[in-house]
C-alpha cells in the first residue's frame, strides 16, 4: 500500500468509507498489526503525558477493538479506490449503543492514532458520500500507517483476507409497527422473534445463503452477510407476512450503492449484471387480480401521465392500501411538475387503465404484504441458483446481481420462482456495464 491520499481541503465531497467497528482481524498478520498499532498509540499517550497509569485489561481490549475497526476500514477504503479515506459521525448524543465500543473509547483511538502520526484529520466539514446525509470529517492514513500495512503484508487486494465482519448472528429480525418520531416515520422497535417452525426455516435459509456466499469473492461493494427484517410483529395477523427483505448487513453494504456503482462490482473477479422484476409490486398486485393473464409490457405506461408521477402514485396507494385522497407530504420534492397532475386526475387515469385498483380493499395487499411476496421470490431464487447451478447471486429488493456469464440462468430461475407463486410470467430487465466489457474474466 504505497502512495499517500490526496490532500484533504475545503468542503469537497470526497468519497470515503464509513468506519465499521464490527471489522476484526482474521489473519495472524492482521492481529500482529493491531497489536503494534495499539503499542504505538499507548507509547504516544505515555510520552505525551496523557496517561499516568496503564489501562485496565478491559479498557485496553476495547481500545484494540476500535483500532482494529479503523485500521480495517482504512485498508478496505484503499481497496475501494478511496485512497484510505474514512469517516465516522462523532456526535456523542447520537452515538449508537449497538456500537462495539463506547464514544470515549472511539475518541481515544482517533486521538491516539493522530498523536502517533498514523492518521491525519481533515476537520472542515465534508458531505457524507453516497446515500448518507449530513457532514463528517475525513481521516486519512499517513505514510507511517501505510508502511505498517506494507510491513504486515496487507495489500489493497488482500485486505479482505486479513479483516472481516462476522456474519449477522440474528438473521431474522422482527419489528413492531412503524412509529412517528419527531414528526417523521421511524422503524418500530425490535421485538422477540417467535420460536416457530416457520421462523427456524426462514433463519436456516438465510444462514445457508450466507455460508455459500462467504466462499465467493465480492469486490467493488461490501457484503457481510444477510438478515431478513419483518414488520408489524405486534399485529395479531403477523405470520412473517409483512416485509421480510434480505438486507446486507453494515453501513457500507453494496445495496447502498447507486445502480451504476453496483454494476462496477465483481463476483470472483467476473463482471456482474443486475436482473430485476419490472414494476415488481404493481406486477404482483396485477397477478393477484388477474391470475393467468399476461402482464402488460409496461405497467407504468399510462396515457397522459409521466412515468415518475405514476410511480409516486403507486407508492402512495400501496403504502396506504387505498386510493390516495392527496399526494403524501414530500412528493413534490421527488418529482417535477406535480402541480400539473392533481392526485384525482392521476387516480382516474390509473383506475381506467387498471380497473382492479378500485377493489384494493378486496385484496388487502399493501407495500408490506407485497414486499413479503417479493422477498420470498428473491430468497427462493438465490437458493435455487446456488443449489442447482452453483451460481452465486446477490439480492436486491426486486432483483438479483450475478455474473454476466450467469445471466441466462438468473433470468430463468427468477422468472420461474415468480410464476410458481403468481401464475404469470414476470417482465424482467437486465442491466450491465457495457463500457467495461472484455475487461473481466468470466
């Protein structure tokens, strides 16, 4: 790992990797490196007169966890192409209790690394990258840290062999109904997952997928294992039938990348493509309303209504499980010219195009129920691909990512799993990064 990161200055939104404190050393070389960095930090503290007494064994172990997370995130940031830049929100009032170490320990680790001349800190506010909102300072490795990584034999291409996040222990999460918090919709609290045959089956499927994918090299996007998250666990009607999407654990998950970013990923060194179910939730609802009837070529094509408006209307309708009386708050910020399309006008066009929408109450299907159907299809597709074809694939909410060379198998299995449940063939779309064709092995 040679070469220093570019200078950090101003408010330029420089790409960086979020520090993940769940990352741990997994190789002997990484363990030795973390021990040496801990020694450097503690030596600096003594020489600078910052500590008179040695830490307790427990406090030293916590500091070591923080240093390992920072070191690993830095190494992986270099592999990601961010030149080792990392960031972490250091607001004490919002520090999560779920973090492996406390706020004070993390501050001590960052101050110690800076004092030991292993990182530099750009204190001016920089915008978070990608989907994160807000601002955070960047940390970047110094020549001394890069030299320590080199001495340990840890390179950009081997960083993931030396550091890793353990897969999620709880692979089935059940939450209560969504709540309002500070005037905004927020997730419900995590509830106890019932110990039933259905819950055990769901958990076994996720664990099987995690174990299979752990044997494959995923580059260009982070994946530390899946869990399924269900909603409305406090409803008397709950039977793992609300939500249930496969989420890739961690703040740096590939699922947070843009569509263009995901297509730059590789699986076992091979270029990927993304196979999606077109207009998935509306397709599911259409299939329930009209069993065996072939889906229209473009469900979002409605006379006189732009596609973005149609999509917003579908989202609002399924979220409320009824025809909307008005546009939800915030819709105007998502689409342009909303004032030209009153919700009543769009509803009239939609119900003319799809009369079954007037019978939504008969179906009792909204976003969460359709998400459960969608997610079961994705899980079944991943399992069949790995079991029957030895094909690794990654989950998106309404599609999968796999090698370009496995596109045909992916399309076939995804279509078959949809049809097995919904009795109609779905419309699929395929995206790939054609600008880089020929530069990847298959």
